[in-house]
C-alpha cells in the first residue's frame, strides 16, 4: 500500500518559514514512528501569482483534490495589495476551500498552562481550557443570494442574505457530533432562533441529527449569549457548533482567550473521499505577517499544531497527535519562547528554527 499523501503549500511571508519547521516534524515522524508520508510541495497565493499569474494554478488545485491532506502556511503581503481582486493571494485560499467543498471549519481554543498569563481573562478562567468551535464554512450570509448594493428610491441599499438548506446544516452538524463523540460528548449549538428563521431551521435540524448520537449531551444557545458565556465562563463548553457568520466572530473571540495568534491551528474538512478520509486542509489561523517576515521571529507552533490536527483527523493517529501537542506544551513549560510569547521583560526569544528544533527534541525525549 502506498503512503498517505500530504501536499504542502507554504505560500507567502512567514508561511515559508513556519512550514520549514513542520517539515522537520514530518521527517521525525517518518524516521522515529514509521509514519511515512508522500510529501509534495507547490505554490499558493502571491508565490503562485509570481510564477503563474494566478494565485492557484489548475494543476495545484488538481493535486489538492487528490491529496489525503493539504497543509497551508499563509498567503498575502503588501507586494500584492494593489492586484486586481480576482488574482489576489487570498483568492487562492478561497478557491481551495470552495472547490474542495470544505464545509466544516474546526478551530480549537486550547490554553496551554504555560501561556495562561497571556489570556485577556483571569488565569483561573482559562487554565486547562480546551474547546473546539465547529463553524459551517461554505454557506450562510457570506454566500447567500440576493446580495449587492442596489438603488432603491433615492438612496442605496446593501443586501446580504442568510440562507441555509437542511442538508447544509445537517452535514455541518454531523461533523460536530462526530467530533463530540471523539471528545467529551458535549455539544452546544449556537444560532439566533429567537429572531432568524434560518436559526429556527438550524435548531430543528441539529435536534434531528442528535437522535443519531444519543450519547452526546446537546444544548442550544443564542449566539449573543454564547459570546457572553465564552468570556464569562469558557470552560463550560466542549464542542460548539455554529454557522458561518457567528462562527467567524465566536472563533476569533475564543481564540484570544488563549493568548497568541502564533499558537492557533485550524482544520477545514469536507466530505469523505473514496479511501474514507475527509477532504482536508490544515492551516494556522495567522496570516503572512509581513512585519516580521525573513527575520526568523515567527512562531511555528500554530503550523506545527495544524499538522497535529492532520495526524488526528486525516490519518487516525490520535496518540501521535497528542504526542506532538505534548511536545509543544513541554517546550513552552521549559520556557522556550518566540518573541510573540514573551512579556516585554521576558529575556531572549528563540528563533523560528530553534523553536522547531526544541519541539523535535521534546518529541525525541517522549520516546
Ligand atoms: P497576520 O496574522 O499576518 O499578523 C498579525 C500580527 O500578528 C502581526 O503583528 C504579526 O507579526 C503577528 N503574527 C502573526 N503570526 C505570527 C506568528 N506565527 N508568530 C509571531 N507573530 C505572528 O495578519 P495581518 O497583519 O492582518 O495580515 C498580513 C497579511 O496576511 C495580509 O496580506 C493578509 O491578507 C494576510 N492574511 C492571510 C491569512 C491566511 O493566509 N489565512 C489570514 C490573515 C491574514
Ligand atoms: Mg475572522
């Protein structure tokens, strides 16, 4: 049997730098754990535009459709700011998400004890926090028709439409319930069923899907209350399921409970392929960080933890994913820090590659 395939798309700016560290991790798992991947690399974003005149070449798109997992760094940068909208680096990423039909966006908000001081909340509220937000990613108000700015009488009107079909809600809900089954069997669904018909339908469909998962404790919450509860007592949640718009806001809100952008991974999953694995794209939440590009300052942990998610959700290697997450945790506990994880008087930061090496050393020590 051939090895599972991973397509690496480092992209732009620090995307290149953090991905170099992920490659060290992938090599380690091959050498020391017998987990061998067929790794190929290609261009996305500005890097693809420079070579092909488009932010994602058709042949790269085809490779992504075939890959067992796609690992992306980041796209964009000031060099590309004046490009036409149709070829902007971000369009490369949007094309991947759209054509792979990645409808379920997983955003963990996990607080490593060593970083609890970085949260905007009191340490005791966030220490040990481990929640997962599942955001529907391919429908809702960002895509619904009609949309646009129209003339109406003597003024203009801006229109967007929140639209969800039952099947769109159902597949997102199923992925959240599956996740809840792998975690603590607790799921909170958030919408605004009090004021939105799409929210009423959302609640009905989620309640229906729940019948297939009797072990999961399901609750419903209005999304505005959800936002309050997230900053009041975040540890009450385990898996949160929500739509595209609320998910965009709630996941960013939850993310900041845990400290730095440099620590946040994500996964976007679609329907199962023939081999049973879901279509999958893993990427750090952060962007290309032009302000620190090329200086060895980027924290590679968000990208490394995205690979841990790939191990868990694409390759069924939950134990090895945990090993990698614990290696990152140990490195932080040992006080090894990139600049983004330091208070102003915190001493000397390590470089991107020193951070990656420290994680590899911690993996080695775990054997
Ligand atoms: P950004 O996430 O690139 O940077 C925001 C701030 O966080 C910067 O000060 C940066 O230095 C810092 N930062 C980000 N990641 C870090 C890391 N791993 N280690 C240490 N510090 C880190 O967001 P920004 O500045 O708004 O956007 C920069 C470019 O990235 C733009 O072209 C934007 O369009 C693009 N972008 C791309 C995304 C993606 O590829 N998914 C997501 C967000 C922005
Ligand atoms: Mg956002």
